[in-house]
């Protein structure tokens, strides 16, 4: 077998392969025997039909099977001999094939990038030593109280901190706001709209102008839409609102006592505070671990300068763009808004794709060097956890994952987690006070 390799780019090679005629004929003979053993032709017992009749009946199938077998074996042998690591299936172009002659074909293949693995142990990282304070606990307790707040209707004027239920219509230069911004229907007219009497809510300057109003009272309110307003077509313009207060609501928080604690399954208020402290500490621990992981990964990847397979980048970019668009659609973002940001979405996705692919190759090199492997039981454990999360049988989840190479993706994720854990374990970590951290 003759093999020549041409570099098309740093991560793409053109491999020309020629298989000698003798090997081609031997493979044809081998495949023909296989067909002869399985052939079922009228008048003959299985496997007893003459070779000539089998060849005549299955000529096209025999040729296709021989070609598949020869190409597969020759391609794998060429990669091994030339020490080429292919990362995707090759593009094959057949140039010559038939009995009695050498087989010739060309394989265009994307290859793994070549780079020198930098020192990955002792990477610097800073660990934030922030601790849970009593103020943090009380703030969290107050958030729990907020969840159980009641809103009582009160026969008095609106005050800061209240909630008001209002009807309103908005105009600009005497025209409905929708004439200027067609998508701003909610800003143009609403009935029984709840608004917090807080300067930071809704349209700046709107809520505080309700202070002093009573139920059934009407008032004209003037606002200036900010330059960075969420509806760009209204940004910088002046709006006029006709507002009627329907009801004034006072927010009433539950009393902070043992009964309140029991509503959150705590034995008493002291136990609730202990539970809150533990939850906040867990959050800090997760945040701290995430920060360390990000620091060592960023530090490692910044040391690696290499070209990456273009097709892998394109495929990963498409996947990321699809996920971004799908998530935005789920959140109710319109197609028009997504289209308006498509260049930014693509650029961001492309950069993320490059980072992920570089990390993939670097992590794999480290795993090979360290002998890091993912065991089948670890994959089974992850599948069990995912099945519980999605509330579906494991076998059904596996079938769904197999449709999109999902099982291999779990292997990759677990391997990556192990490598990152190794990086953190061997990192040079400096504890820093919050104020001293950059």
C-alpha cells in the first residue's frame, strides 16, 4: 500500500492511498466466497450455488462490499502508519477501483491540533475567603418573609412602599405609544395593573407620582423615557399617562416567630436561621469552587496557542447558536429581535465554540498523560441522576440520548470534570480577603 500526505491547513490533510491490485483481487475473492455461502438461488441449496451464478446475481453488491472493506482497512492503516489522529469522518473520493487493478482513493480528513502541552500543575488561583455574616442571614430571612407577604386593601392615600392597582393609557405627542413602537402594547394601555410604589420600578418617574392618590382618583402623569429604555423606539421621548387608581395595597409581612419558621419546615426560628446559614454557606462553597475551576481552566488554556479543526468549530458554533435561539424563543423573545442580534449571537457562539474545542483537546491530552479514565459505573450513575431530574425511566433517557450522540457527550463531560478536578487539586491557591481580590 502506498500513502502520500498533503497538508491543506494546520488541521486538515489530504491522504492519497493506493492499494495494490493483488490485495484488491484477494478481497474480491474473499467477499465473493462470503456471498456464495449465504446465497439462496432457485434450484440450489443454501451455499451450493455455483460461483459464476452468484457473481452474476450479486455483482454490484459484491463490488460495493469489497470497496467498503478495502477502503476501511486501508484508511485505518494509513492513519496508523502516518500517525494521524482524525477527529471527524473523512471525505472520500474514489479515483480508481475494479478487479485486476490497483485501488486508488483520496481522503480529506480533519486532524487533531498539534501543540506542546504546558505545565498544568501549580496553576495560580485566588480563593475568596468571604464568610456568611449575620447580616446575610437576616437578609435571607427577610426574603423568606417577602414570599409570604400579604397585600391588604387600605382606605388611604398611596405611600412609598405600597402597591397600587391602576388603569392607565399612555401617549406621546398626542398619539398612542403603539403608533411609535408597535410592540409596546403593554406600555400603552393596561387595566388592573399592579405596580410597586418604588422609583426603580416600571418607567422611571412613574410610580412616585402616584404618591398621595386614593382609590378612584385620576391623575395625569408625565414621564421621560430613558435613553437606554428597554423599548428603543421610545428611548429619549416624553410620555403622558392618564392614570386611575383602583385600589391601594399595603404589604404586610408575617411576624418573625416560631410559627413562621415551621411554615418552612424548621422546628423553630433558631433552627430556621441555622438552616439558612448552612444554605448560604453551601452557595458560597459552590461559588468558590466554580471560581477556582474557571481560573485554572482560563490560566491553562491561555498558555496554549494552536490552530483548531475548522469543521469542528463550524459544527459546535451551529449547535450553540441553535441553543441560544431556542432559549430566547422559550423566554418569549420575538423572531424579529433575534434576527436583529444574529451577528452578535453568531460571533459570541463562534468564540465559545473555539474555547470549548481547545479545552476538549487540551483536557484529552492531560487525561492521556495522567491515565484518567471514565468508568462505566460513573456513566450509569450520571444517567440515573439525569433520569431522576427529568422524571423519566433510565432506558427511555438512554434512547433519547443515543439519537444525538448523547452517551458519548456524558463520557466527555465526566472526563472533563475529572481533569478540571485534577487541575484544582494541584493548583497553587492563594486565599484572599474580599476587598483585596482583584
